[in-house]
């Protein structure tokens, strides 16, 4: 496994794990990587701290960085966003991987008007927007209902 610091076109930096550098390049080339903060699919590697070998037989380590503890205001803000998202999703139907098809059917009047959420690739979301269908990434990641304990 290899970890990369990645950066989207809007300068959000996030960490992602891959089986190899080739796995990263393949997923990036197929548009499978997107920013977890804004959904941007324009992804590249961010500058990372190098791993320096000590030459000893100690357990290998990964590059790490120390970050200050989030301010109480930031914790409160994230908590409020999480609560608002949870409240919004209570009135929304999970459609999973059928999201693009279902959003299109609702837009065309082939399915009942309702709020939905699910999964879509960046290219599916872009195609929906090109068709005049308003979609947006959720501000915080969620687990599909069938994967929640």
C-alpha cells in the first residue's frame, strides 16, 4: 500500500491510499478519484514530506505531519453541518448507484418528484448538470444504509 497527499483544482488537500503508483495513475486516468470536500475531479499529487530511511531494521513508517487541534469553533461548525445534513437526508430517499438514472427520470417527469441521494461518478454528475439537472456532492461523506451497523 502507498499513501499520497492529493490536491484538487480548488486547492483542497486530502490523503488517499492505493495499491501502487500504477493503481493511482489508473484510477486518476479513469476519473475515479474526486475531492471529498468539493467533488472536484481535477486531482493531482500534493507536495509530501519525504520518508527518510534510518538504515535500521525498525518497522517502516509513513510520512506524517502534525496539525494543530481544530479550534472549538471549527468543531462546532462541523457538528452543525453534520446535523443539518442528517436532517436533510431524513426526508431524502437513498437510491444508491441508480442515482443518475433516478435523477434523470424525476427531471423528465417519468418518476415522482422527491428528494434523493446516492452515488454517482464525477462524469455522471457532470452529465446531469449538462442536462440541466441540479446535483451537488454532500458536504460530508455518508455510509450507504446497508453498510451501517
